């Protein structure tokens, strides 16, 4: 982070009439760190350069640094400079399951209509498969043909040998990490991003390198700078209705980022889990806009049809598919045959159930937006054109407090800090609209009560529940 860019992010950091320059500067930097706009681990500019950019004394910069060090938000080492940090949280505990608790931690809808009929239709085909060994390392040919046809219809000519069927899109990321990275390698991600992707990167002993998203979407310049400076071995993006922000990367943005990845020779896995949950009716930006032979698309049946199918896929050049199939042997030996037959039936079936799902989610999205405006009027959010959740901005950095207290009010929700590898994002909360409208109404009332309770008592919370997130 150079001095000029940091000065731009700080904006008008002085409080009107205040003479406490160091305190004001520390407060401005604290907000940037806790908001995630300065991710933990970001190298800060030298004191002299920042003093020049802000037109203040170097003594003031040093005093602000000391305040932030005392809070654990800045770490310094002689000869290595200073960088941002997030104080370590207290212990975590597994939440006790309570049937009366409303679950807003998992952003997953119920099964699509027609799952049972698809399973019944697939059953006769299963009999023919029972004479074989049942192992399809790359996936059943019939399913790969159908998935390849989907990409071809989207303007990206694809053959079945460019498809690998996986046990969910999450396993596709694990395979890519196994193929492209080793211990200590860097992986570029968005901030915020899908929490389980962060855990997969850590599980591969790689290092997540976050680039903060802007209010409008992707910081292309920031990603290009990170590609040059951090030299990541892999990148992970959610281009369609990003989890949790709901942003969609337009065609121009895809071309810019694709060009940046090609220049850096950095493979990128693009998570398309929510691509079918498009409420706009507008043409889907062509996947081919990313370009290049190092772009992998990871799709999933989980959000489109049902999470219980546990099926996903990767679309990539055939040479990469072959290498991924070898890499998967340390993870599994293929996907279940019956579930693949069911997915074939769903892909061949009418589109009406998927259209009904979109209409249902639009109704729930609009209901949730209205409920939040009524019960939490100081929360802000943009209504997304697809996906499964609202990314809510809070007036104060109390996201983790609200999530912890909300469990006492009978609702589970995910704080912003879960969507970043190093903490922060305390002014954000993800609220899904996957529950029925009447349940959402009760959930929002409970959330509002929890938020009011936190506002009344600012005492620190020692620990928060370890929440499974989807």
C-alpha cells in the first residue's frame, strides 16, 4: 500500500475542530482495517512518505502508529517496516443445535421441485450400471456431454473431455490447489469471499492473499498490483453474484481481469456456484470473456438443484482436466453414479422448476429487504440481481458481537469476519433470503433485538460460536 493510495482511502480523516491529529489518524486507519479495506498483512508505507502524502509531521504518523500497535492493529519489526494486523479472538465453541433457532448461517435453498421425479426416472438406468465397476474418475460420459453442451450454449465451445465431474464445487477448488500450489504458495482471493474457500486454501498449506472489493465490485487495479507484487500461484474468484456481496462482474471487467491473469501466467478458478440464480433476465456475461488456457470454471448442482446431490464439475482445457484427474486420487476416486444419473435427468428436464426457484428467491429477497428497512433502518445494503443473500453494512463495527448475541435470541447469522482470512469486516453481516417469508420475518425481528442489545451494552464478548457456513 503506497502512501498516495492510503491517503486516498483515508479521505477526510480529521474530525472537525479536533486538535488530536494522531488520534484522528489512528481512528481513520482503525476503520479501514476493521472494514477490511486494509486487509491484515498489508505493508504500510514508510512514515516519512505517509507524512508527505498527508501533509502532516512524521511525529504525528509515529504517534498514530503507536496507538494502533497498542490495539494490536499494526505490527512493526525493525528493518521490515509496519503492516496491518487483526488481534486474535478468544476461543470458539461448537454451537448447540436447537430446533427453535432460525438458521441464517447457511445460505442454501431447499431442493428444487422435481428432484424426486428425477430420481425415479434415473432408477431404471441404475440397473444397467450395476454390471460395471461404478468408478468414473472423470465423470459419467452422459453427464459430461450435457455439461459441455451448457458451456457451448454460453459461447464457450466445450467437449466432454474438458469436463471433470466432482463431489461439489468445493472439491474442485481443493483439486486445483493440489495441482497448482504447494506449502507456502500464495493464492489471490477477493475480500470478502466464501469462508470455506479460505479454509481450503489453508488446508492446502497455502497462503490466502486478499484484495479488498470496492462498493461497486472488483478492484481491478488492486488485483493487477497483487499479481505483480505477490506472484500468486493460483487465484480464486466468484464472478457471478459473489458470496457474500452479491456483485456480478460484467464482461468488460472479465476481459480486464483475464488479461491481467494471462500476463501474470496465474491460473484462476472461477466459482460459478450461483450462476443459475440470476433474477435479472439479462444475458449472462460470456465465460469466454476471461480467455486464456489457465482459466477453470467450477460449477455446482448445490444451489441450482439441491445441496444434497453433492455434485459439481470443472470446465478447463483437456490437458488440465487430465492433470486434475490425477490430482484427485489423493482426495477421492470419483462421484456417486446414481447422483450423476439424477443430475442428467434434471439437466434434460423442463426449465420451469428452475424458473420457479428464481421467482421464489426474488419474493424472499424483496421481503427480506423490506423487513430490514423496517426493523433495522440504519443498516445499508444493495439489492442484488441474483444469488442468495444480502450483504448488510452496519453503522458501527459490531458484526461479531451481533452474531454472538443473536444466538441467545434464537437466530444464527455469520459475521463479516468469517469472510476474510485475517479478521476485520466488523461493519458487515451476511443475511440470506433462503428461508420462507414468515420465517424471515421472525428472524429479522430477533436480529433487530440482538442488535439493540449490543448497542445498549458495549461490553466485549469473549468468544463466539463456530458457525458452519455455506
